[in-house]
């Protein structure tokens, strides 16, 4: 998995009711005639939240792994210095 450079929790959630997302909402509506602009925006919010949860879990795993590697590197350096 590529390195995640920024904590995903710091990103601002897009305003899916904004005009910029109209084409995307229209695609959702075309694929599901039971949807309208409001429900399509709500679906985008829900999907975005799900993706944020996934990315946050990956970030937390990466941070934990980085911390473990730092501890191992410090221990290896300390051992090397003790042998010199």
C-alpha cells in the first residue's frame, strides 16, 4: 500500500449539494430513478464517510507500524553503540 502522507481526518468533507456535484448526482439518479437530488447527495455523503473510515483505519495502521519501526531502529542503534 502506498504511503499515506496526511491524516485523512484533517480533510474537509465536500458539500455534495453544491452545483459542482450536479453531474455526479445526475448519474446516480439515472442509475436509480427512485433517487432525487437530495437523496443522491445523501448517498454521496454516506459513501464518502465510508471511504473516510477506511482511509482513517489505514492511516492509523500506518502510524502504528511507523512507531514500531522507530522503536526497532532505536533499539538496533542502541545495540550497535553498545558494541562499539
